[in-house]
């Protein structure tokens, strides 16, 4: 797993931001599945590589959203 991430092949990520976001999120992150937990928004989906992840985090910042966590998920946990 470490080698795959190090080589920049990407993976599935879970990103949590503060608050409950609406249509803005789905338009800004079309490949991410959006759900809500404890009043916050979860974005879960594929990220191609480190550059795409960095761009996504920058977009969240540009939108003025408060980032709570970013977690790399393994393939077994995504479906649960």
C-alpha cells in the first residue's frame, strides 16, 4: 500500500468539512459521494494522485470551508 501511494497512483479518500453543504459541493466535486454525519459534510471518492488531492484541498480552502479531516481509505472500507 505504501508503495502505491508513494508512486502517486491515488486511491479513495474521505474528506470531512465543517457544516452541512448543499449543491455547491456536488458541482465543485462531481466525482465524490456526498453524505452528512454529525452536522458535517463527508466527501468520499476517488482521487487520482497527490496533485488532484492538493487541488481539491485548495478548492475547499478557496470556498472558505473548514477542513476537519482527510483520510485515505483502503478498498475494503469504502463499501462499508
